[in-house]
């Protein structure tokens, strides 16, 4: 823990306690977090403190993520979600309008580290949390990039490069909003990018990107699972699409809106295209045009780019736990923007932890210290022994101290019997709350952390 959060070990202890209370209660309603009125008031003081910031909270959590990423090939998925208080915005202070232009709200843009090989979540690297100012902005083409919300995508790569410097490789993955010229020209040297093309681009030779990509020769055909459309119609299910994969290189020209900046006049990138063959009647054919700084020389390289891009959906799972299907951040009664932003930072960390335990329910080689302090392993083992039966099927099959071992204990505490189906995120969340409650007294007495 060093000198502690915000330079104060007492603030760190309060941070740890609130994070534990969130996981115990499964709620972000402050009055439900503490066991008594004193704990509730302590949480309010922490969240509203001028010394506590989302940046400090996320830096504290990112230290553990950095240790988990050391020496590994890491995908960092990034995306933006909105917390909208439509119908619940009375009394909210310091917030601008949400995406609908009517209700108050704010935005969260997390960075979630994922193991590129076993595809498990390793933790939160950082997040940008902001609300839109009420003042009317100038037209987007007349503003500098540094004054736009789009700058978050470029800053995210710089954050990942700094905090995950000990990783073997870093690949940032983003959806179409991340298709910004400066994302490629300003990326740190130890970071590669994969992003889905948002629109057609002019090339240095005068051609257009999509026309050039259409001319790439097919290299391979693969099957890809396609999720149902949103909103999902009654009875609608996903499908398996047959897609043709092609790849090549393109040199994109700097957009006219970027002439005032010092970025290079062109940028060479690799492009991997996946285009559906024979889409069913009424279905929108799948078309992906993936822009990447990774070298793509063979069909296998192209397939690897597609696989890494698909890991972006792991951040959607974190959003699901963060919002209505889990911690329900949008239901909190906190009113001030300062407290809301601090609570959102805590919630992002808690949501990622729940996904980590869900990942580990099968067979993870990661250590349990990705989630809890090493000093709590013995206490957790004692709890786990009380959950085991006499037969081999009723015993924890995983190596002691592994994340899978911890996930088995968590699932059993959440009500899973291990016979018919694997535990889901709700079971894991319920089990984590019970485990945190059991370890609470031990952690406080021995100065350990349930981060």
C-alpha cells in the first residue's frame, strides 16, 4: 500500500472498507453499505472528500492489475458507457446533460486489461469519468482535438503504456469511435491498436479506403457467432455467419480537419476485412474492416487480429455488472458530481473483480492474489474446507491459492452445488459478498486488503 491512497494510509483503509462493503451488499446505495450509521457517514465523507479523486482510486486499483499483467501479452479493451438519471435527476448537483440531451448524467470510459492468450480479465487499468458542460460548444470541426471528448481514446493508450510498462505486449482494442487519425499517429511506441473503421477514408494515393479493401483477395473463410440485434425482438437468437477474410495495407491521408496539427501527413496501417457470405434473408450482413498497427503478413495474422478484436466484448460484460444487471450504478441516491464520480470509480473496480471470479470458475492459472491479498489465503482456505464434502466430487479440485480455487469457494458460498450447470455472475457476486463478510474481521484485525 506504500504511503496510502492520496498519501494517507487512513484514506486507503476507508477505500478498502467501502470496496468490501460494495461487494458484500451488491449495492451502491450508501445506506446499505455500512453495518451502522457511523459506517454510512464514513462512506459519505470519503466519497465527498476533496482529497479523494477517481484518478487516485483507479491508480490504487491499477497497481494490482499491473502486477497481474507483468510479462504477459495484454489486450486493453476500452469503450464508453453512459449513466443516465432520467426520471431520477431531482437534486443532482454538478452534472451536465446525458446523451439524450434532456436528462442529467455522466460518462465512464474504462480500460480493462485482458490476457491475450487465455482471454480472462486481469483488472482495471484506468478510466475517464466526466460530465458534459452546459455551455454550447462550437462545431466539432472548429475545435482542437485536445478540446474534444474524442481525446479520451488517445489518452487511454498513454495511460496503458505507462501503467502496464512491464507487460510483454499491449494491444488497445476499440470500436468505431476509436477510429481517429491521431490514435494511430500519437500511439506510444509500446502500444499497438486494433479499431473498427467508422467511415471511408481518403488514402495518400487519392483512392478511398473501402474501395481498396474491397479489392483485397480472399484469404480464408471462417465461422463467426453473431449476437442478436439490439433491442432484441421476442424469440430472436444469435446466429453463426460464414465470413470471408482478406487483408492488406493502406496509407491513409491526414484529414482536412487535422491540418492545423503537427501530425504526419500520412499513416500506413494494416487492414483486415471480414465480410459475411450468404447472409439470411432480412439479416444485415456482417462487415468488419479492422484497422491495426500490428503486422499482418499471413492469413493466420489476420485471424489473430479478428480474435483479439472480439475480446472487446469483455468490457460489455463489465458494463452489464456495473449497471442494471449488477451493481445498478444508475440507481444510486448520491447527488453531487464529486461523490458520484468517486463512487463510479469504485464500482468499475468492483464490477471487474466479479467478472474475474466468473472467469476463474472453470480453470484459471492466475493466482488468487489478483483479487485478494496474499495474507488472506490461509483464512480463505479455512472457509473453503468447511464447504467441501467427503467425496472427490464434493472437494475443491483446483490448486490452493489459484484464482480458480478462490472462484470455487466463492461459487459454493453463492449457492452453487456444482452438479448441473456452471455458476453465473449473480451467483459469483452473491458468493463474493459472503466471502468478503467472513474475511472482514480477519482483514481489519491483521491489516490485510480485500481489493
